[in-house]
């Protein structure tokens, strides 16, 4: 079999509440890597958090993170950044709706407010967890502008889902950004035209990897374009209904090792290539 390149979301695809993948998933990925298949994690997390999670899945794993704005291939990091105009627009919408707003750099999170106590554990992990060393407080638009050259993407969150929905619509009206969601209480923000799918296309071009030999796993709306771009886009059993409706291939949920089950089906010889 010609090698596949496989792209895997992290949260609620590979890793659940424990923040560790199951041993079955780790061993299955290792088995197919040894056969020559190439694996990437494809996450909305910042690079420093994605690196930590990747190490739990397998050594020297390639990375797409920050929702496609950052890649690490063979140890080489490339990053794209939000424009100053985009940052100003995000700031205005976040302030209008009083959202908890966070801006990602390669090694830190810039925050307008501490993580809300009511935020879900899942939501906190999608930012950078609760370690205060990961965060730098930003109290003015001037401070944010001064960091513009380092900011790759952003995330906003709130427990008021109506407010999140209204803010997401308004964010998407800004010309320089795209806004989606990886979880019910958040808004994932990237530069316009940048997402996991565009990163996959770029990676496949650089690696001379045919799209006909690609596969991806995901559960959230920010995974949709990725799942539609690869040859085999596989929705987790715990994926939201939007993702399930848009994908042909489904697997079991994260608690039943859906990634490992699908890999054995597709790469183990029981699916049609």
C-alpha cells in the first residue's frame, strides 16, 4: 500500500478529559507509522500546547496547529499572523460582547481577562490550560497592536451561547478574519482564508503527497473543511451533527478508540482504497 498522510484533531478526537490518549490509540498510530504512513496532529491549540500533546501521542509527530496558521514539519516551524486591522476588529467585538478573549503566539497566550471560572475544562484546555505562566495580560489596544507581529490566531469564549452566536456572526463580518467553533462555548478566529484545510493543502504540496492518499479525523465545526478536503474525512462518533451530516465516513467515539478502529479499517486492509 502506498503511504497515507493522516491528520488528526486533538481535543475529543485523540484526547479527552484526561488529556492523554488511550494506549490503544498510541499503539495503533505507532504501528502504522512503522509501516511508512505519516501522521500529523491538526489542532486549534497554540504551538507550545500542541507540542506537549503531540509528545503524548508519539515521538517527533508533525504538527498543524493554531487552526492552520502554524505548522511544524520535520522540526521546522512556519507561522502566519493576524493583521493589525484584524486584531482591532476582534478587540472591538470582544469588548462589545464582553467575551473572554485570547490571542495566540508561538509560546504564550495574550489575554484580555483571566479564564472564566465557569468555563468548561475542555474550553480551558483549548486555550492553554490554567497555568498562569502561559499567559500575558493585555489591558489596552495599544499593547495588542505592539504584539501584532507575533499573534497567529485567537479564541473567544463565554457560557452565554446566544451571545457567542451573535458575536461569531459579527466576527465573520470582519473582512480580515474567519470565525468558526471547535466547542459549543467558543469562537475560533484565524486570518481570512486560513484554516486546517488550507494548511493540509500546503503540507501535501510541500511533501508531494497526493490528496488521494490522505485521511483526517475530527469532531468539531472547525474540522469541517479539513474533513472535506482529504480523501477520507472521518467524523468521530462524538462529533456534532453538522460534522456528521457533512461526512461520508464515521467511526466510534473517543471513549471507544474511534481513531484506532478507523485506522485498522482503512489501513489494515478492510476498506477499499
